[in-house]
C-alpha cells in the first residue's frame, strides 16, 4: 500500500502551494460562519440572554431593591422559571444534531454496499 492511501482526505500535503493551504483554511472558516449564522446560534443567544436577565431580576429581588414584598416574590418566581427555560433552550440549541445527515449517510452507505 502506498503512503497516500493512509492519509486522511482533509490533510493538505506539506509540498502544497500557499494558495492550496489558504483555501483549506478558508473552507474551515466559512463552515464555522455557516454554523454560527444558523438558527441554533440564534437560539443559544436567546437562551443565554434569558438566563442572564432572569438571574439579574432574581438578584435585584433578593437584594430587596423591589419594595413591595409580594411584587418582589412574584418577580423572583417568574425570573427563576425564565432562567430554567433559558437553560433548557441553551441545552437544546447545543445538543441539536441534524437527523437528515444521519439518514443521508445511511442511504449513501447502503448504495455503496450494493455497488
């Protein structure tokens, strides 16, 4: 077996030109920005801001800066629930995976095995 058969497909040979190496880096950068501009990134930012603002309201409420006790208690409960929903929102955005890719890969393997 030759050495080039053992190499991963994404590895750039050491003798490659500078343009080839830059193209590989540019592809990685563009893939990163494609993922960053996805809906999941927006969900993560929304969940994080929900957690942050919920915790701020809880801290303000616990410090006693909101005077009527009943209002302070109500806001603290609502902010706690909002914080929990934000944590779940962040978790679901981070742990979400593309099931279409799994199905597509399975179909590709079946077709390759038949050939």
